[in-house]
């Protein structure tokens, strides 16, 4: 099976999440696991747009958190 080339604009995903209290920990920041969940969803939508079929995440090689996302802030995943 061969996939036709697609420009990045054909599979681009912008996902916006408001960090709610249920997304956060006792330090007032988002749980790392919640951020991983949002990242996986955005990546899955992008992959499905590219492949044109259902996809699943098999692995994530590395994820590094550079700064916290505070409760009440908006997270933009691209």
C-alpha cells in the first residue's frame, strides 16, 4: 500500500485545552499524564488524517516537560 504525499497543512492539528482543577495536582499544575493524554489525542488525529485509516499509539520515545502548565491556563497543542 502506498500513501499519496500530503502537505503538512493537510494533516495539521490545533487542539486547545483549558486546564481545569480536575486536570491538576496539589501544586496547582496539570498532571503530566493529562498532558500526555492530550498529546496522544492530537498526534492520533494528525496520524489518522495522514493515513486515512484508524491508528493507535505504539510507543513514545521521549517526552520532556520544560515548564508547568497552571490550572486556569490554556494549553495549545500543535
